[in-house]
């Protein structure tokens, strides 16, 4: 146990040393200058080049039913290259129309050795820069041909925006993880799932990361930032007699280990999960219905992330295959006038909790900025990377990616803010009254949502599917609330927005990772609970496999 603590202390010290000496940055600078100078003699020289290196050092432990199943401390460096030929107006990243799944070109990152030897690093950077330059020149020729033979584009904006260069450097974050203590904690917490033999998966997962990011560009931007974060994730899965899988999750996020909740709080949450899983197994299936509904704050946050957030990511407005839902709604009302929607990567905490969508600079070297997307119900602004769109020609610091992917505009910290609020306890009264008006037997209360997906392509219906975990029927006649299962929340964005009636005086926060074409990026979504006059649900797809035929061998442990 003692050696583990010493090893992790050295691990942190190594990170501090790297931040001070920055051999990675030295190698990047040398190759960037050499490339931009020596390739000017080519027919199509690069007009822009940036190097991005993401250095991730991780501690990862998981336990299942009281036993450790994963314990590792990997580290990796990923190099991403953005090399452009042509000019800011038209370059090799331009969309080639007629290619259904082609948007802006592609290119995956490469692994850099975890070495501080500058020449070793430069050799990898050089070889991959050469490869990217040749690809860029070839694709630029295809772009020019495509523009010559296709009709005039709907959006003739430039391919790349002019931005002010930034210089910033910070020391690497430091924290020591007591892995021996965390192993014991995870074993104790995951052992709690063993008391219920009909829980088929009971896991608790811990991960601590320190991401050191280096970014340098031919425009003069030089950045070195550090992004620490710690997560704990508890998962329980059972199965109903009809084959439906019933998962529940609890997640905890903080920027440092000391800001995580205590073990007693996590244990209490797990006890609640176990009790709820037992009830879900025998809960009745819901039917396809439209009815009034309450969305808890956390559920509302996920709801807005899926049905609104992805549709205001700026690059989708330029994609000829995208539905561009809100492109024509700038300056027009899309929500009730008491609602604002803001994306703000500059805040680290909300209501005393760390929120994961915080960053200083985005992955294109632009300062992260607060974006007011909706003000008084009126749509104002898109989330912008350095890919301009009509009437939005500069970035607002939302060009984001996972290491190894290309940056596009992505969400950060989404905040739904309501200027008119009512006590949360009054929402059920409002729902029952609305049910009576619509002659509905019941409405629905969405308590927990795991996530969802949304369709933004023109070739398919412009709809969303949000996936609830915990839903209750609220009866109009005042009967006891009834837990139900098998619900998928569906609909189209504009219609659903029109049905929002009122917001409560509470706040729910969801921290998670959003997956899209630029990989997984950390995001948060926060909102008050919302009362919606009409919402549509359908039956969830389920497995046809029966539950296990034999009882779990863990069953006797809880007896």
C-alpha cells in the first residue's frame, strides 16, 4: 500500500516538472516554425498550422459486488494537427457536397511518446505533419472541383475565422490519490449491491484524470493548461420478468478529490438505488400517450441539452445535410418570455457543486466565453467554433473535441434560467388541474433521465428521444403516485418548447460526457423543474431474453 502512494506522488511531481520545462512545447514550436517556413515554396503552402497535444494521466479503479475488477494508472499523449491550405475564405476543410457523410474532412490524432527528449518528439511531429500536408493538398483540389460543378452554396461563409492570438501558461494541477483507501471504499460500496440477488450488475467506478493541454498555432497562439477532474460512478442493473433491462446510476464529479461527497452520502444513495430497483421490477409498463408532465430540474437540463443544445451548435448550420432548425429563428421567439438559456464555460461551480463544462480556452485556442443563446424567450446566438456561418463570423470559444478528433462547435455549461418561478410543491397541483382540463386520467413526473439522442439531419424526421429512468404517474383524482417503467420521451423541439408553462424555484444539475462527431466532451446541464402542458411518450424497446433461470450465487450473502 505504501509503495502505491509513493508512486502516485512521483507521478504528480513528474507532471509539475513537465509543466515547468515544457519539452513538448519546445518540440511543437520548432516543428511549427520549420514547417511554415520551408513549405512556402510549395504550390499550395499551408496558410495555417496548429498543433494540439493532450497529455492524460489517469488513476482508474472499479469494484463489482465487493471485489476489485479494474485497477490501473495509464498515461497517454495525443497529437492533433490542423493544417490548412488555401486561405481563410476557402481551404481544404470545406464541405464537399454530394458526399453524404463527409463534412469538413477528417483526421485522427496520433500517439506521442511519453518522453521529454525533444528530438524524439520532433520526429513524430514531423512525420505526421508531412502526412497531413499531403492529404490537405489532395483534398483542397477536390474542394475546388466540387465548388466548380455544384450549385451555389446556401451559406457562403468563410471556412475559417480570424481570431486574436492568445498566450497563457499555468502549472500542472496536483493531487495525490490514496489508491489503497479508494480500493477499500469501492469494495465497501459495491458490496452493498450483494444484498439484493436480483441486481445483476452492481458496480462502483472511480477515475481521476489530470489533462495537460498544449496548443500552438502559426497565428501566434501559445497555450498550456491543466484540467484536473475526479469522478465516481455507481451502477445497478436488474431485469423485469418481461425481459426489460432496468438500469439506475448515480454519478459524482469534482475538480479535486476532497470536493467529492463523503462515503456515507454515496452509501445512502446506493441504498436508495437498491430499493428503487426492487420497485421497478414490479412496476407496470407505461403506454404510448400524450399528457401533461413535470420534468425535474436534472431531467429538464438533459432535455434542453438534447433537444436544444445540439441544434444551436454553429457548424450544423453550414452542413447542407443538417436540418438547421434554428437558423431562421434568430431574433424570434422560441420559448416562453420568462426563460433564458445560457452556455457559460467560465463558471466552475453552481449551487455549491463543481460543474464539468468549465474550461479557460477551447480546443482551437480561443478564450471560452459566456453565450446567451435565448434571452426573454427570443433566440439570440449560436455556439461558435472557428467555422463561421452566415451573420456569425467569429468564434465564441466553443470549438471543442476529444483528443484525437477535429474540433467543432460543442456545448459547455448549459444553464436554463427562469425569471418567473413557483414553489416546486405547486407543480403537482398544476399538473392535476391540467389533466382535468384535457380529460386525462394522469400526467407524468420525470425524475431521472440517463441521456438521449437527437436527429438533426434533413433526411430523417427532426425529432428527439430522451431516455428516462425513473417516471411516476400523477393521477388527476389525487390517488397515490405510481412508479412506471418502459418510457421514452419523444417529440419535436419547436412544438415541445411551446408547451412549457411554468418553472419551479428549484435547481437540478447534470454532469456528464456528451458524444458527437468531435468525440466525448465534458458538459453540464442545469435547470429548474418545468411543468409542460403536453408531452409525448412511447414504449421503450426491450430485450426478449428472460431473466436468469437460476438465482444469483450472491443471494445467500444478504440472508
